[in-house]
C-alpha cells in the first residue's frame, strides 16, 4: 500500500507514505489499515488525509515504477468530494478584515441608536 501511494504521487517519499499507513490514518474499503505492506487491488477504495483535505481514491491500475505525474494520474480515479468554500466560515480568533470591521461598526451603530 505504501508503495502504491508513493507511485501515485500522493506522498513525496515512500517512508512518509509508510508512516501514514502505520499510524492508522489510511482506510482500505472503509477498514483501517496499519500495515504498510498491505496489498491493494484494482477497484479498491482508499481514504487518507493529505494536508487539510481527506482524499478518497479508487485504484484503477497497479504501477510498476514511480513515473511522471501524467503516468501517476492513470493509477487512480479521484472520488474526493469538492471542497466547500470555508474560508469565511469558521474563522474563529482571527483578526477581522477591513470590510468585516466596517460591517461590525455599522451593526453596533444601529444598536446604539435603538436604545
């Protein structure tokens, strides 16, 4: 499994791919896997974290080498749901932008006049 993840260019090094699998962060057909040497087959579904995103991929081919990115893209079918725009939602503790501050000021000004 670690070799396939490395060949498909999801991870920069094979040891990094092996560490992710060993830590139990990879699921093979919805079952947690902790053995980097676990075999993958065509049509298996892998779920694993990559940065801040959770990737879901279906194995479409087994590679023989780590080739260029164009070759790596033929090894899988990406099933990852599209990311939602959460840039403005859930920003807790960050400094508000100038536009946000103006909206807050207008809101507060309206409340002061109401009382």
